[in-house]
C-alpha cells in the first residue's frame, strides 16, 4: 500500500517511468499470465462438461427407472382389474340350446 502512495506522491518523472514500464512489460506479462490461465480455464471447462454429462446421465437413468416402475404398476392394475371383473358377456347372453 505504501508503494502506491509513494508513486502517487512522486514527481511526474516517476509516473512516466511507471507508465513506460507498463507499456513495455505489459504484453510480456499478459502473455505469461495468459499462458498460465489458459490451461487452468480449459481444465475448469472440461471438468464442468464432465460433471454436466454425468449429471444428465444420472437424471436420465432415474427418469427411465420411474417410467418403468409406473408402466409396471399400470400393467399390474390392469391385470388385477381384468381378473376381478367377471365375464359379463356370458351372463347377459344365455346360451340357446
């Protein structure tokens, strides 16, 4: 913090020297920081994509299981309803003999 205060209190020559240094060293510093941050950002994006895909896979499996359970329950209910209902066609139309 004292360095910034000293620079601000300094003369015009100090400010110009810092500005020239920033202009000269800026591209080098930006390039070196970029070469470090780019792989980190790429790894973060790849990790996020893997997490997203795995989450979708889990959700898809859960949904498929729920659909299969619902289908089985509907089939079971239909089967039990069919077994509980007596055949009415034979009772309504007695056989003619």
